[in-house]
C-alpha cells in the first residue's frame, strides 16, 4: 500500500536552546523545508499541548496531521530529519 502524501499540516515543537532542536532546524534549512514551529520554552500552553498530544514534553517533536488519519507525533531529531529527507526525495 502506498504511503499517503496528503499532508494537512506539519508542526515542529522545539526549544530555542535545545541542541537537538538546533540540529533539526539547521537540517530543515539546508533541505529548504519550511514547517510551522512552536517553542515550548515560550509558552506553558504549548508544552502542555505537546504532552497531551504526543505523551511527553520531549523536543524536538514533529506533529504530522494527515487527512483522514490519526495524528502522528515523531520524536528524535534524527528521525525527524530522515522524515524530511524522505519527503524531499519523494517530491523530486
């Protein structure tokens, strides 16, 4: 079965000073990928949103919302970067 490419919305939960978040943001920039970002360090509401949705307050975390599918919460900088590299490769 082919993987759905109908992405509704991507949001990266991150923190300005987190080294893994910095790594992820640099990779996104080098790939030319743009994504909405929410900083958990600036708002307790954003951190609670992350915990309620993803189950933990760890950053970086990519929220992936696809039409007709449950929301996926992808943790770990290397996994997030790999997701974007695959997504870019599939768009070529």
